[in-house]
């Protein structure tokens, strides 16, 4: 097990050392790789909560087991989970998972899709399914800081893996990380947007940042 962890740490070091100096993708001001206790780019997670999120934060709790993560509730029906990697990897965010309900609100799905693109850029992959009353989208946007070779590799992998069925698209918001890795591949790193609409209005949306390589420091995603 120790050898496996060290191997993952070495892979992470190699893959992140050459990241381009592009702006970090963020969800609620929190980027991937953010350590639980240490600084990233001169910024601390506690500082983000105190300086950028304090006025909209309702409550927050750190859960220690089985995997360290923070659960936070914000105004406007927003709920954020931050999941952290192993101690050997520095307890860094490998999954930022934001959900928001739009019950009783009048937001068109076109506006939500445009907001995602304005924030993260043009999606690299899109999957959509339309029912009689409901409509669902999954949008993927790779981390723009990825080296070109790794980006090309992931895109090629997605050509083979990201072919969700209508049922998979509709249930994506409830899927766990093992289900997601089958669609996104074990090397995926970037933003994932899941949007549901009912009768032409946004019902809910999820905005995630995921690093599948870092996730494997605490999760078994590939072995049955």
C-alpha cells in the first residue's frame, strides 16, 4: 500500500510540476489542490472562507472519517463539499462539489449554460438528453493549466469513455466517484457541470472540480 501511495504522489508531482500559468479553476473561490491547512499560491483555505465567503456562509463542518472533507451551506440554497487527498499528498482538494437548487426561481437553462462557459470557457465535451418535460446536460472542461500532452491524452481517452447513455446522463448528479471515473477516465482533471431543467426552467445544477489522479490517493477507483 505504501508503494502504491508513493507511486501516486510521484505521478502527481510529475503531472502538476509543468502546469501552465493559467488562472486556476475555482468553485466558490476554492481551487483544486487547495490544502486543508497549508498555503497554495500564498493563500490559505481558512483565509478564503474568512475573506471571500464569510458574508454568504451559513454553516460549515469538517468531517474526519472515512475521508476528510468539509461540508458548507451558503445562501441561495448552495451546498459545497471539499474532499481532501491523503496525508502523504498534503491533504489537498481533489473534489470540490457544489450543488444549488433553483426551486421557485425563474432561470432559463440557456443562461446557466452561458454562465458556465463565461466562467470556465467553451466546454471540451457535452452530453445532453431531452425528455417530455425534463432536460439534462453534462459539460466537461479540462483544466487549462494542464500540459498539452496530458490534455491531448485525456481528450483521446474521453473519445472512448465519455459516451453516457440517456439514463446515465439523467442520473449523473447522484453518481459516486467510481461511476464518474468510468465516464471521465482515471486521468481526468477539470470542471464538470451537471444541469437539470424542468418545463424550460433550471431545477438544479452541480458544478464540480475533479482531479481523478489525486482522488486515487484515498479512493480505489479502478480495482473491482
